[in-house]
C-alpha cells in the first residue's frame, strides 16, 4: 500500500499530498512518543518525543515551502519561489539545536535528581512501533526523493 504513493508522484500537487500525509503521520508518531514518555518518565523517550516536535514543525514548514515553490515567478521573485525549500532546511537545523539544548537541560536535571523508570515494557512497545513506522516512511520518502530530485 505505501508504495502506491511513489507511482502517484508525477506533479507538484502530488508532492503536496504526500507531504500532508507525512505531516499527519508525524503528528500521530509524536503523540505516541509523548504517551510513552508519560508512561515511563524516561528521558531517552522524552528526547525522542522532542525530536518528533522538530519533525512535525519541519514537516509543516516543508508543506508550506512546497506550496509556495509552486507559485510562478512574479515581479518580486523573477526567478520563482523555489529557494524557499533551502530556508525550510535551515529552519529544521535551527530547531534541532534548540531541542538539543532542552535535552541537555533535562539530562543534567535528571542527573541531579534521578527518577525511576516506570512501565518500561509498554514504553518499549510504543517506541518500537513508532520506529517501524518511521523506517517505512523514510524508505518511501527516500525513493520519492530519488524520483523527483527534490529534498
């Protein structure tokens, strides 16, 4: 079923559709990871959940970038709007740096005041499921990138 998307991507509107689906899946995975963190109180799972916030924000920016890059050239943008995709990549990098500082803060806090991990088995199941979905999604997107020559 997921490989059906690869055959659909012939035009930019299909890229928008695929990016929207990726964004929806990203929100779902983020919620699963935060539930896993609430159950376990694990900082490792918290860092994964925070990284998911970055993925969702970057996915939303990428969706907007794809939409904007489809606009034709105009007086203000004589070469078109395609360069917005590079700004999207820079935005994601900045979000990663912010999350890294927060994760470092939480790690130091937990080192000073450690907490016991709870319901580890359920947390592992949830994170393993989200990892599997991420792997499948990444495989699809990699093939899509090779087809369309877009980041």
